[in-house]
C-alpha cells in the first residue's frame, strides 16, 4: 500500500479499536482514507465507485456479504471496481474462506491479528509471502503455552498465545493469556523481516467441541464447507 491507494475502512468507529487504529495507520502511510464504518452496504459500494477505492479493511464474513450485494445490484466484484487488496480481521476464519474471497474479487487478501487488550488490530500481520503473520516483537513478547499445564512450548508446537506488552504505560499487561490457539514458525520468513511469525489462528481454547470422541474446531468445519462450490457463503453449526 502507498500514497497512490484509496483506503476504505469498513470497520466500526467509536469504542471499537479496529476502525481508528487502521485509519490513523493508513493516514500515516500517506493513503487517502475513506471512513466508511460498518454497514450501509449499498452506500459503501457507491463510495468504492465514486472514489475508485483500491483497499478495503473489513471482516471476512462482511466481504462475502459484500460480494452478494454487488451481484444483486448487477455489479461484477472483479470487473466493476478498482479493488486490489483486502485486509481481513476481527473474527476467526479459515484459509479456505480467504481463498474464496480472493477468487470472488480477484485480489490479494491479507490476514490481520489483534485484540483490544493489546491495542487492537495490527498485533500481527501477514506479509506478501502469506506464510504466517509477523508479530511485532518490538512491542510484544510472545510465548506459546499448553493451555492445560501452562508449560511454555517450543517453537513449532501448537498452543495458547501469551503476550506481554512492553511499551504500554497506562495498562501494562504481562503474560496475558489471549485464549487463541497458534504456533510460532521456527524458520525466518523469505521476506527478510526479523520479526517471528505465528500461524493462522486455529481457534479459541474454549471453542473446540467433541463429537463421538473426535475433537472438532469450527474452523475445520468452515474449511470443508468453503471448499464445496455447491455450498453458500454462510453457515451455522448446530449441536
């Protein structure tokens, strides 16, 4: 992203941290920022066409809904817009969902990870290699622990992400248990950045359910459904 881009922020403004932090970051990078906020989908589409928006920041579920509304209005998500990048975050989703979004809009989508307790979005971000998310270790100390024993795990082992904020003054958090399941990539990224990477968030420590003795995460169900072209873009799990 650069000064030639038009950034439309489709996250909520106000008390939610997702909108403002990306807004100020995009301004600092020299982008033209459209503070679209959440909802008002047809108006958002009009803004995209009026300002030739190139980048959207939104949730993956809203990206799928956005495509439905575009098609209902007789617009082609690929050909009738200047979109080239999506920044996705604020909710769990699978790699299959991201690939589906990239296919529908014919663009590059990047994963973003954050949590309100740690300043909101941008705690970790995917680079152009799309091989995990770089966690900004100049701001956070990260560990992966076993959520049952609380023992620190080695790089490459999956467990609960624990973060310590090292630059906060008003509300410092030390060894904060995020509840998110991930792992640390042991090898350096091909992009050259020295910040270590975490894998895509698999899910929450407490959102796994057991069905006939098998451990199942909602992300696994989503991954299967998104790989079926006959299935729609929304789903509900009922136990």
